[in-house]
C-alpha cells in the first residue's frame, strides 16, 4: 500500500471490484488517498469512483500525486473529510 493510490475495495463491494477489473484499474497500487477520494469520496456513486480511478490511471504522474497530496491536506484542514461527530 502506498500513500497515493486508489482506496482498496471492501470484500463485499463486488460491483466496485468488477468495474475496476473491467477498466483495468485494479493494476494500480492501493493507497490511502486517491483521485476519487479528493474528488468526492463516499458521496460518489460507484461508476463515478471507477471513472475517477480511470482518470488517475491515465494521468498518473508526479504532478498528479502532488496534486492529490495537496488536496488531501486541504480537505483535512477544512474538515470536509472528518467522520467524527462534533456533538
């Protein structure tokens, strides 16, 4: 697992796994933050996640990795990804 790469699918996400296999995205190294995570995360429907993963596969470069890291840090500081309740 690397820092940047697509998030691994859960064992019960057969539809996500099938779409990733069909598009060739499963070849990518899994990571903690990916293109789909900084562009919508769980709000994205599965086909949109796979489309984002496909974009990352096609555009993969050091600049894309840097952009993902910057966006991940930005999202953490704006609390858009925090899952802990503020109550």
